[in-house]
């Protein structure tokens, strides 16, 4: 249930205002820190805060260390801002509000601790390396002042140590992980959270304008998620013109939808393929957690010696969607214009960059990270390393997609390509940037010579 569809039975009460300017420092509160969980319903950490019986102040921090790396018109910032504004609007109707600031995370927490009498802080866990370091710093700051820091599982069904091998080691191959994940879900069921009743702190504040936070709010870009196609997902998911996807990515990434609510709507038999995509998401999350070096290194050390060509002009042609291979180009133009790219086309475009052009997968991963509305480090990294052949359970280096045969198989009528390359004519399109047969042999030779024995 997204924020703007909050059920009417969400019962929230707030203490009556005792004076027009209540002194914040004289009243005990707990804080719920929103991060990747931008919803009021079925929110594990928020529910725990509300059960504390102490008034809850909701907080969101636009982290300068992240925002300073993004353009001010980044559509993801706009999506976050819109969701927060909806949350604030609902809370305002209940006599409360959302404390929203931009700046250094630690400095804002220091200001919060000066302004309020904080008894505890609640949040939901984040599994990315930088997020873990951030949380450790905040936890250290709080504990030095005797303030408890509680963190809960929320954005996954099973987290890093729940689906492991019999010896307690993490899985690095997807299929056995998937089987164990499914068996565990069948045995345990979907974790129940629901929506807790409780009190929010009486907090009156105008929600900041986007300009005050130094970014722009433009036309809404992120599409609402849609599950009506999941019945035909398995049969049509590889055909980009059929629009069999759900647009769930950004909603799971930023937590406007509970993953528990999503899984509860799936039939484990009828929707096996769709469910497997969600399991891939958790697989890559636990890989990144257990092997944080993959954020910048190849998972398989034997491929660290690959001599990438890294031709800047060819990379830019790929970014612009001007390689001459129509399926690759259509995908890149879809990405550049909309922030989305069809999953089959992502594989073809990524393989082309790494193997046809021999451009380091990290270049492609960084470009996708700058554009994808559903960008998530673990999945982006895992999928790029899969395409490059350098990751865990990756496609073997000798599997090199032929962009022409991929188009003939999955977009034979050029319906997808024509949508993203207006005026496209197969016999009049721009020349190939590189010949497929030549590029394939070059890649095979480069990969063979660039490998070394793994430890």
C-alpha cells in the first residue's frame, strides 16, 4: 500500500498541544528515522517505535554525501520528495509532521539531540557498505549519550544470515540459494508486521520546498507499480514491446511498498518466475553484505587481470545509444529518456559494452547508477558482474550475446526499437560500431589471457 493510499483504519493519536511553543527539550520522545521505507503502513521499525508508548517524531535526512554527487534535477530525488511530502501531509492531518532536513547526517543528529529529549531511535536496516558505516557512526553518537539505537529487518523477506548453507557460509550460487529461500518461506510463512497504533509527537513545521533543499521538483517520473501483468510475466518477460513488467523497482528500492505485502499477493506456483526475480534481489543483497569488496572489484578474482580497452569515444557512443546495434541503442535511449530499461535489453546492452567494446563493467555500472530510477547498488553491481562474467554465478565469459539475433528473437517486428528510435529503418540505420564476429573473437582472446588462478 503506497503512502497516498493509506487505509482509514490507521489509528494515530497525538498529545494535545500545551502551549503554542512547547519546549521540545522538556518532553521525552523517540525518533523513527525514515530511509528506504517511505511508507506509514506495514513498516517494521515504525511499528516498533509506536509500540514504545513514547511519542514518535518521524525524521528524514537528505544526506549531503549522496546529494552532492547527483544533479539537482535527479528524478529519484523528486520521487523521494513527493513521497515524504505525502507522509508529512498525512501526519499534519493528525496534528504531527515530518522533520525533514538536508545536510551532514552526523551534524543533523547532533542538532536533533540538542533540540529534543530523545530516549531511543528506531529505523530499518540497510545492508550496503556505506549505509552500514553511516549507521555505525550514528549508533556510536547515540550510545555515547545513553540513547538506544534499534534497527529492524524490513526491506527483505530474509536477510544476510537467514538463508545460508549448512556450514553457515553464504551461498554464492543462485539456484541452491533460491531453493533454500523457497523452502524457508514455505516453512515459516511471510513475516507478519501490519500497521501499529500509536502516538506521534506534536510537531508543527512547514515541509521544506524542494528549492530549500537545493534540488528541483519537476513532472512526476516514477510510474505507479502494476501487478496486473504478472500472470503472463513468465511467457512475455523477454519481449520488451509487450510491457509485461510491473515497474516495481523504484517502489521496492525506496520502500513505498512493503515487500511482505507484495509477496503475499503472489502465488508460489503460478508466479514462480516473477518470484524468482525478487529472490535474485535478496541474493545480491546478501552477496554485497558478505563480500563488500564487490562494490569496486570483480567477485571472481581470476578476472581482475582483464585488459579492458576503455575507449572513451566508444563508451560515449554506447551511452548515447549510437552503436549501430538497434536493440542496444533503443535500450540506452529508453534509459536516458525515462530512467527505465527492459530487463532483457539490460542484459544485451551490458554484455555489448563489456564484451564487444571491452569497456570495464564498472563504467557501465556507474552509468546505469546515474540513470536508473530503480538503482540499487547490490542488484546493479550483481547484474553487471553477471553480464561481464566476473561475478558470482555469472554468465561464463564465452557467453556473448549477439545483439542482432537477440533482436530477431525478441523484437522481430522492431516494435520496441521503433518506439525508442523514431523513424527507424533497418536498412538505413547507422553502421555498426564494431563487427560482431570480430568483437566476439577479440573478447574471447582477451578474457582467456586476462585470467589467473583463483585462490
